[in-house]
C-alpha cells in the first residue's frame, strides 16, 4: 500500500471527545537504523504488552477555519516541553488528516507504569494519540474498514515514534517489509496472524528496573549513528534473517529456538551501540548480573526463560505463563536485589489498543 492511500478527505469540524489506551511493546527482532520519514532499515517483530499502557483523552473543539493548535497535559500538569515532539508529529501527519484544520485540541495523557521507570513511553503515547485521531476520522469518514482503521493508526503512530507502529494491535506484530508476510509494509505494522502458537499469546514479561534515569544516548541519536556504522549493512541482513528464522519458530512454539534468537537479537542491538562512533554502553553491571543469573537458572531448572533488552539498562524477562509461579519467585528471591529500589513490573502479552 502506498502512502497516499492514507490521505483522508477534508470535513466540517464537529465537537468530539475520545479516550483510548495503548500499550508499550517489547521488540524481539530489533529496529535500529532508519531513513526519513521513520522508514526502518530492517523488519522488526514485537510482543504487545498488556498492563504497561498510556491512556490519552483528546477533546477536539472547532475553532476558526484553517486554524490548528493543541495543549498537552501529562499526569494532570501542562507540559509545554513535550510540545515540540507533538508539533513534529502533527507536521508529519497533517496531510494525511486534512480534517484536523479548524480544531483546537486538548490532549491529556497518563501512564499506568511508573514515571521515569526507564520504560520508553513514546510507543504507547504515540499509539494512544493515533487511536484518538482515528476515532474522530471514523466519525467524519464513515464506513472505514477495521483493517484500514488499524493500519492507518499504526501509520500515524509510526510517524511519531517508529516502534509505536507496533503498539496498535497484539499479541505479536511485525513492522517492515519481510519475506514471511506478503502484506508486510514499512509504513505500518500488521499482526502476526492466526498461526501464532498459543504459548505466545499469554507469554509473560517481567521488566526489571535496573536504571530509571535518563539515558546517556537517546534512541534518535542511536538510530542516527547507524548511518555511518561499519557493521550496519550486515546488521540489517542479520535482523531480517533472524526474523525469517523466528516466524516458523513462533508458529511451532519451539521455545529452545525462540530463546536463542531472542537473546542473540538483544545482544546484537547492544553490540551495535558499543561499536558506534562515538561508542556508548547502555547496560549497567546489574544488567549483566541479571543475564548471568537467568542463564544459571535456565541451565539448572530447564525452565524456558530468557531475556531481552530495550535501548537501556532494564532487563525484560520472557517466559511462558505455565512457569509464572517458579519464575516470579526466582525474580523476587534472586533478581530484585539488582533492581533500583528492588523494583520490577510483571506484565504479559496483550491484545493492543482499546477505547477507555
Ligand atoms: O521507536 P524508537 O525510535 O524509539 O526506536 C526504538 C528502538 C528499540 O526500542 C531499541 C528497538 C525496537 O524495535 O523497539
């Protein structure tokens, strides 16, 4: 599908209020490296989470014809410093939602996960806002097909934050052209499909909060550094190959193969960071201690638990629901000590964005 397929019609402004929540997601095949506008250099695949969500209410008020402005409140407080990121989003998506002209928006947002937990909230925040916009588009342009509705929401969210494209639907989504799905696209994410093995629709993700501070190098800077990275072209091929290997594994429910690909991807992402110029390390000593403990626990119990990492020091521990009791006890007894103030979040794979 081409970009211009997503250009909507103009419409007379009407007063409208809507409220949506969208989850965070954790990539198993990592997106790291892009070209403008937010076009990934390789396909990625992620688990959509369930409890780690952003809830966003948007009040659309008709104002003077052709005018457009917005106010943004985060957790009840006006946040003018968030405005530039949203301005960039509205600039990028304006031509696809021309009906937005003539509105004053009040956007109120909050996260269910702790503020400054080191969990990236841009994916859930951009996805929740995209759903609010599509909610009004559906009212103004009736008879939108559900598939188009979700694809356009993912398309709009992607233009705010690349990985946000994967936060619209669940439980597993793929974003980026790949050989495994005929309908795959660089413009939006699509669900894995009905042949996902059931073990993955209830998979658990415990997020161990190792470092809750601001990252030394942001994701945008990290993506940028891939442009002159000496290993970039091999990395993009590796990610595509890992995705091609992972898809049949996720259909078959082969957990041993799943673990090998997922951990390889996590460490490959961080290897790219460590070999960028300038180089940087986002892992902390506790990140490595947790990884070693997971490997020991897996070897001694044969429980299929593994880790993945986002662009930060926190560790995501992934395991089937059937092992929840044993793994949660292991986290509490042996891993919480490595977390800042002993904090971690227990989440699981979810179904995607919903109306509040
Ligand atoms: O969506 P961005 O631009 O914040 O990039 C996200 C990159 C990673 O989280 C590291 C990987 C991914 O695929 O989510």
